[in-house]
C-alpha cells in the first residue's frame, strides 16, 4: 500500500509555489518601475526575512493543528 503524497499533490504544490514566485517577481518589477519609491538593500532583506518568518509561523501553527487533530486532542470529551 502506498503511503505519502501522490503525484497530483506534488503537482498542486509545484503550481502553488510557481504562482507565488511569479507574483513575487511581478510585484518586484512593478515596485521598481514606479519611480521614486525605491527600496534599499536593507529594505529588501527586511521584507524577505518578514516573509520567511511569516511562512514559518504559519507552517508551524498548521503543523500543530494537524498534530492535535491526529492525536485526538480536538475530539469531544466523553461524558461519564
């Protein structure tokens, strides 16, 4: 019996990652062509670190949700 994500799951993950990267590139190009609204190198680094921290926090919280659900912590208590 096969366990783990199937081919369609990896295709969906790949499509989502490609969409996020494409949007990031589009946003960066549009932002830099706006004229006098430039971002310094430190600003780009801070934005990148903020994105990584936000994704890490979201992933960690979702992992806790799945862990809690799998262990049964979310199940209603039994009445005695």
